[in-house]
C-alpha cells in the first residue's frame, strides 16, 4: 500500500489564506483549493474535513499571524498613543501599497458571510472580542497612568478603535489613496491625543494632514 503523501500543514493553510483572501469564501471552489494548496481532494478532506474546515484553519492562522493585537500586547512599556499611531500608520501603508485591494481577510469575511453564516459570525466575533479585550486592558492601564483622559469607559474606547480599524480596512479597498486613509487614521488618533501631543511620536503625517483644507 502506498504511503500517504506528506505535506507541511502550515504551508497548505498559507496557500489557502491567499486564495480565500483574493477570491473570498464563496467564489473559492474545492478545485481552486486543490490547485492552490497542491493537495488532492482526498488529503484535503481527510485533513480539514471540508472547505469550511480549511477556511476556519485559514482564519485562525491569519489572525495568529496578524500584527495589530501583537503590537498592543507586546508594547506595554510604550505609551498607548504611540502604539496606536504605529498600528494606524501600518494600516495606512498596507492599504496604500496594495495594488489588488485585498483589504483584510477577517473584514472581508465579516462582510461576505457574517449576516448569513451563524457559525462563521460567532467565530469572527470571537476574534474581534479578543482584540477588544486587549485594547480595553491597555486603555485602562493608560488611564490609570495618566496618559489618557478617564472621561470615557475603556471598553467603549476599545470598541471605537476596533470599529475604526475595520472601517479603515474596508475603505482601503475602495479608496486606497494615502491622503484619504491618513485623514481617517488621523481623526482616530486625534480622539486620544491631548493638546500639544500631536507629532511628538514617530509618523506625524497622520495628524499633520488632517488640518489641511481640500
């Protein structure tokens, strides 16, 4: 009996991520996935169960590799506003430099499947809830340290940041011009900056442009 073909699971999932990211879940057929991953149908079904199982693995790996939550979680010694600036600058840079306008796999999936697939919606909501909780912890700590005003609840501010990040990613698919994206990011950042803080940390162009007249 022939031995089953060995393969690198992470590499297979990475190829699936690229396909789902480019085509979306519905438009990506099993044959597309076979071609993209190099697996035959039998190996694909035996490893992931079905297309939905492979997609779930792709989303989990995509989120684990994402840098937004890692930036917030790993930068405890830096001021919250400085970390937020870096996150927003990274999103602007990525959106402006993406010729295919792929946006964010998670955001794309929320729009495509969120209203129609309860299991997918719950999974995606869980990922966003983790980011929200991480942000709320950082904001609460920044408020206690006097870095941020305590006039708003940390959880509400965290939800504002999460929704702003997702909105920025959606708009980068429609209007990837850097100035346009910087205006959005700059207004988000301005919600947290105190008077006189603008431009102190790296990447001041996010806030400099917002005062320009069109």
